[in-house]
C-alpha cells in the first residue's frame, strides 16, 4: 500500500526573485512566461499574475502567490522545479540558508 503525501503540510519559505532565478538555472528565461500563464478560477482563463510573492517548498518547487491582473482574485502557480536534480540541489541550498 502506498502512503499518500499530505501536500497541505509542505513547508514553504519566502524567497526573492533573484533566488527563484538562481534555483531555475538556465530555465530562468521562462519565468516571464510562467508569470503570464497562471489559471484564474474566477476569469476561467490563463492570466498574468501580479503583486506576487515567491516561495520555495520542501520539495524544491517554486510557488508564485499573487493576484490576477484581470480581476484581482487570488491566484497561485506552482513550478515543478524540484523534479530537476540540479534545481532541487539549488533549492535546498536556498532553504538551508534560511533555517
């Protein structure tokens, strides 16, 4: 039997845009694309996230938490950077500096 992970229990740490770019490495060029491609449940559309804060979670994933540019609703986008070994190692380095 496989034990399910409790994703709501993820620890997350606030990071800067520069730290997010460092974690993403060569993929940092995609950050603007990611910021412009966030799903808003109220608009039922892909929107741009504004006034957002970057977080890193214990899995090495970068989370953008902010507002929809169209309607102002709360939106979140999770990038699965933790799936990349190099990005995960950089994420753990950033997390360890914050502890």
